[in-house]
C-alpha cells in the first residue's frame, strides 16, 4: 500500500511540475516571439487574466500590464534580445521557481535572474521577478 501511495505521489508531483514548466516556457516564449503581435496570444496561454506581476518597477495586474513589460524588454535599446530559462523548474506545491537569462545581440547587455510563480488551474496567476545577482552577505 505504501509503495502505491508513493508512486502516485511522485506521479502527481511530476504532472504538476510538467504543467508549471509548460506555462513558464510559454511565458518566456512571449519574449522571443517573431513579431510583437504574437505576444498577447502567448501570454494568454500562460497567464490568468488577473495575473499579479511583481516586476522591477513594482506591482501591476492583468495580462495587459505583463504585455507592456514584455514589449518594453523586446524593444531594448541594444536590440531585440533573447530570453531563455536556464535551470530546471523547482516546484514545491503550487509555487515554482526557475532561473532565466536575457541577452541582447552582438554581446550587448546580459541580465540574469530568478522568477517565482504561483499557478492556479494550470496557469500562472502571480509572477515575482528577481533580476540580477544577489551579493554575498557580509559576515
């Protein structure tokens, strides 16, 4: 009996992680869309309509707010960059975290960070962006 429960638990956890990975990768794909006109559709497949976005400029709500952020990043002065997930998705319960890297063309600016997301019904309903490296603490 215990073995069956353990297998089921791992199966359920794996399915949750796959769902989170799918939503996260769809979210990231909006940064890399071939045209700005695709951004809203990609975000709509990854985010709830009432998503809460905690970004570098503070808190905002709704897909429209996230779309403005994504479009601003896509219009980086150094040129259209590329956003990639560069870690596995770590998901304890309904929260997930992953690391990402954004690079601009021709060796331009590079930014790395970690996002923490909350999922509701297989879609991201909260995004918390931690951009940049965390400095070691002074002892």
